[in-house]
């Protein structure tokens, strides 16, 4: 980490660590600690404090949760320069600041509302925004932390991720309390959560983001943008450049990287030159296409426990970004799951186990996840293969099928209107009328097919519907009915139908 930062005398950091520790233990007063800092340490930047924490203090997964930033600010206020450079509007770090600005407004509104008797409708909008904000943590964990790890700064992954998850879990508990009319528990949870959220945002802005700006190069931030786009943002949309849109779904990246790797070892292979694989010959282009068309997702972790590869499919279940490549596998999981990751790796490495399976069973969704030990011909451990598949459709199959039936013959056929069948403009009001016939069994995918702008309209009105744009959302959309969407979103069937009818009516008048 140190080699990526401007030079600083190591003695100054040692003094900083010692003074901070003695002040925390009560061995010296605040005034004496500040006097010693001024005399022995001098002016600091946030990344100096981060370097001290990374290299000179004992790792504690709960330190971010326990450390009081206001006390730290009192200690360092005269010594720390928190200024940050002006950032362009499309800078990845700028998006984090913008999300925090909006979330602070949400917290201020919640704080005011918590003083009065609970009225559900007043709280629902705030809960929608708080739920939308959680994508801030997803992007941070999958995009920012991996880059910092590569620079030797893994403290956020170890400590801040725990705080991220604690807040995420607390936010997710609020709506059930509100729906259950447990007003006392709901308000108590809100009041407990607000200071934690503010503290975490303060820690991000005081240490994490300034240190990221010091460690990460501008070209690396540019590369980060495509992954940020794929995961998404809270409260606003970010327009990507054509290059970024292409980067989200690269068609040649795997083939090019494999070609470069072979070239480094003396194997000059063209993209159209067949390679000998275990049972046949394939070109690099064919290998890439096969991975992109697998009906399931795979990831490979090598014997050094580094993520080396994941398949980039259109139906990908969970978000992935290229920043995961080269990352320690245990750093790709929440702290509460690391012990499970370690157990899988250790037992597969030792040969005690060769397979571990998990599944997620929710209404109209069944995800099956399997880990396989990868061994060479001598039986030596070479890594772990993760296979993840949406088995919802497979689980629903019954009986036998021995005759050919095409997929589009299983459901209601769709037609594309031509000049002879296109609906006249004067009949557009009939669309709004037809919307009144929507019921709880109506499928969302049919509505979105009939009204192309409906999905975006719903996402603008109600933040949780933004997840329909994600890979997991696309899977859910295949089966989702109005009843299912109403239950999952917390709106309820009738309120969702009314929202859809209003959106269609607006479209019919435009």
C-alpha cells in the first residue's frame, strides 16, 4: 500500500498510532494528545491514517462498527486535511458522494417523522429510498474494495463490510415491522439505525474515498465505470459512453486475454487457429462463445484461492464485475460467510471433500449453487469450480416429453404488428381501458411487452422496481405475476395495479 502513496516518514505514523492508542485507553487527555500530535506528527491526509491502520494496528473485524468517528475527529481536527479535489460528474467516487447526499436527506426526514405517531403511507416512500440505497454497498463491495485490495489496502473489506451488512440487515427489517403494525419496535429500530448510517457515511467520506482517490489511478477509475453501470446506482441514473456500454458485455475479452497468456509462454495462437483441447479442437473464438452460451454460470478459483475466471452470460444470476479477477475468494463474500468459504477451501484442498451444494428456494425462484474441487491427473488440488443455475423451470417439469416442442409453442404466441395489423392512433385510449382488466394473475412480462415504456416508468415511481433491470430481475420476470410483484415489493396487488393503470394512461395521453 505504501508504495502507491506519496512518501511519508514511517516514524510519524508510529507516533500517530501510539498517541491514538494511549488517548483511546485514557492514558492521556485530549489536550495532551493533540499537543503531541502537533509536535511529533504534523499535518496529515486521510490516506496517512489509513496506512497507519493497515500496517500498525491489530486487525479487528468490528473496529469500523465500534470506532466513534466524532471522537477521532476531535483528536485529528487540527491536523487532518480532509479536502478533496474537484471531481467530474461521471467520476465513480462522485457517485458515492451523491448517494450519501440524498441518503442524508432521507435520514433527516425520517428523524423528523419519528417524532409523530406512525402513519404508514408517510413512511413507505422513505423505506423505498432506504432500500434503494443498499445498492451503494453492493457497488462498493464489488467494485471499490477489490481495487483497494490490489493496492494492499484490505482493511475496508475486513472491517467496513461488516458495518455495511449490519446496516443492510437493519434496513431490511424495517418494512416487516411496519407491515406488522409493531409501531414501537419500528420507531426504535429507525432511531437506532439513523446514527449508524450517518457514522458509516462519515467514515466513507473521511477515510475511504480520499484514500481511494490517492491509491487508484485515473485509468483504473475509467475501467471501473462499466462495472458500476452493470451493478447500478441509488436515486439516479448514470449515462454510460458507448465504450462503457460495450465493456459491460465484452464479446472478445476472454479470447484476447487467453491469446495474450499463451503468447507469453511462447504459443502464438490466432483467434481462428484450432487448439487441442481434451476431446477435440476449438478456436479461441469458439471457446469464448461456448462460455457465453452456457445455460448456467461458472466461476473458477485457482489453487492460490484467487478468482481467475467467471462466465459472462446474458442470464447471469448475481452481479459480477471484472474487478473480481485476481481477488482472494474470501474477500468476495460477507464477513459472516468467510468461515464457510474457508471450510470449503480447506476440505477440498485436503481431499476430505470434493463437492459442496447450496440452494435458494423462494416463491417462483429456485437457485442451485454447487462447488466442485478441481484436481489434475495426479490428484493434486488445482482450484474450485462454482456452478450456479436457475432451476426454477427444471423443477416445474413433470411427466415426460418425447416429442419436439419449441419454446415459443409452450406459452401464448406473440406477434409483431405490421402495417395491416398496427393499432390506429385513435384506439390508444383503448389501451388505458384494457389496463382495467389487469388482475393478480397477469404476468409482468406480458405487460412490459405490450407497453415498452412501462418498466422504466415503474422504476422511476418506485425504487425497488429497478431490480427488474438486473440479471436476477430478468430471471424473476419470466414467472412474475402481479400478485407476486405486489407481495415482494410491499405495495400489495391493488396498489400495484393502480400504479400500472396510471402509467399506461399517461403513456396513452403522450
